[in-house]
């Protein structure tokens, strides 16, 4: 997980000036690189990963969308499947860097739980991902420098350079397509 292959010109998320994805593919590995929202929650990012891999219209779930006042099924967020064969017989290995590690864990959580659209837990969400538990779709998760237990850097940065949080938010909203 990181930015997509066309988002930073010739600079690759995995490898910088070198293309580690291409190197792995040349070595016979099947590799998919997904692109998720830079200022989205892990819930939203995990759902975006699912629909990029499996294909279909992104659906953040009714309950989550109402609670956080976001569009449940955003226009333009419908994907052709990168890996339509993805199922319990074709599980995936996920490598996530930084926040991608937490996003991978959230995806695993969403896959293995039944998510409900009501507070009483009586009505299941209607989306492909959230409606019912799908076990054994992830074989392994490798997290590189993921802040699973939080980070002390946030406090240092916001106290030292208080405007940086606004700059990062604006940069995320403006976009990363170059």
C-alpha cells in the first residue's frame, strides 16, 4: 500500500528511483499496488483497498457514512478488479508501510467481522465487504514502520512546526496526481 504507480511521476513508493514492484514481477511474483486516500481513516482506506483488489463500487457502509458525514458510495470510486480471483483459495500477502500497516490490519478486521448498519446490531451492512465475514482471504500481513502503538513524533512536530498539520491536510485534499 502506498501511492499508485502514476501519482508521483517516475518516483516509486516502493523503491524511489528503483522500481521494486517491477523487480519482484521480473522474479515471478504477482504484485498489485493500491492507492488509498492520504487523509482518510483506516476504515475508509481498507475499504478502498478491498474494492481495488476485488472490484466494484466503493461502499463505506451506511452507519460509518452517516456517523462521519461522508458519501457512502462516492461517484468515481468504482474499480475494475486487480485480482478478481481473490478468495479463500487464493489468499493474499499484504505489505504495508507506515499507515499502510494499520490499514492492512483494518482490512483484515473488516473481512473477518459482520458489520451492522444499525446501533442495535440487527441489520447487516449490504456491501460485499461489510455484509458478512469472509475468512482466510489474507495469508499474511507485513507492516514496515507502522505506528501500531502510536507515535511520539506527532507531538514533537505539532509543537515545533504547528502549521504543518494544516499543510498536510491541504496537500491531501488538493491531491497527488502529477
